[in-house]
């Protein structure tokens, strides 16, 4: 699922950013915007929920919000998943992102404007552990194997590196609860430091 989706949206981001002539760097804001991405099941939402509680930042769980905002354009029966209306979603998110203090959670990242984010984290999970997590969730057949393959080929890491300045893209292991706790601590520390550096 990941592989097909990421290929499908690539050219649209380029067209959009060229036409709007927006700067590629993150604009100045008093709180940073954070992107948490990774293959389905790597732990994005678990991490974002705790991060939002610790920082007071707003967690934007894009796959759920897209439904609330009616930004679903289609249903892909082969992959058993909703297809985003990316243009409508981006237009809806634009004013929300402007003030900073947002944590965006999505299993894709190449169609968001680069200037939205101050930092990007890509969660990674051991293939066998991910297989078990997705099976427990009820994924089977092609949906299960495509998502595990997406992780094996590190599709989201490559997508993030090709869509954002590599200096702001960080890979985080998310196979164990100890790693989840350490990731949380690391991002909270980064956020505190960013705030000190940018608001004094
Ligand atoms: N680091 C971790 N160690 C152990 N279990 C984890 C870890 N991270 C997440 N989990 C568990 O894995 C499952 C999937 O986590 P979660 O729903 O947060 O993934 P996700 O990346 O948001 O998935 P999706 O993209 O489908 O929304 C949950 O049951 C969660 O408790
Ligand atoms: Mg999630």
C-alpha cells in the first residue's frame, strides 16, 4: 500500500510547491511543527498521543482527520484503504499549521509542504515484530505483506529523506517499549531545546 501511494503523489507536490512559490525552509514560528511518519504499525499514534500530553502540542492524526474533514476522494478496494484528496487536505491543514505546535502523524510524508516542519521523525520496526503487530490488528494477505515490504525496503525513510532536508530527518527504532520511552524523551528534549533557542 505504502509503495503505490508514495509513487502516486510525488509529482503533485512538485507542481504545487512550484506554483505557489513558497520557501522550502520552515517559516518562523514560536513553537515547532513535528512530523512523525513511518510504515503502518510502527507506533506513530502511540508516540504522538504521549508527546501531545507531555508538550501540550496538538496531535493531528491525519488518517482520522481526513475523514472528519471529508478529505477522502475514493476507496481502494485492492488495498482496502481510503484514498486521500490531498489538495483539499493540504488546504484544510494550511491555516492550522501556521502557528506551530502541531504534531502531524501520517504513514506518508512527501505531499506535505517542506516549509511546514522543523523536524521529521521516521519510526522503524523490526520486520518480524511489525508482521505480528499488523496480524494482531487483522491485516492479512496482500495488505499485510505490502506493509511489511514497505518497512523492509525502508520506503518511508527514503521518502522523508527525499522530501525534506536530510539534516532534519531522524530515524527512530520503535520495536520495543523501552525504545518507545526513549523516543518520547528524545523528542520532548528536542522540543524544549528548540523553544529555548528560538524564543529568547
Ligand atoms: N515501540 C513499541 N513497542 C511495543 N509496542 C508498540 C510500540 N509502538 C507501538 N506499539 C504497539 O503497536 C501497535 C501499533 O501502534 P500504533 O497504532 O501506534 O501504530 P501506527 O504507526 O500509528 O499505525 P497506523 O499507521 O496504522 O496508524 C499498538 O498496539 C501499539 O501499542
Ligand atoms: Mg496511527
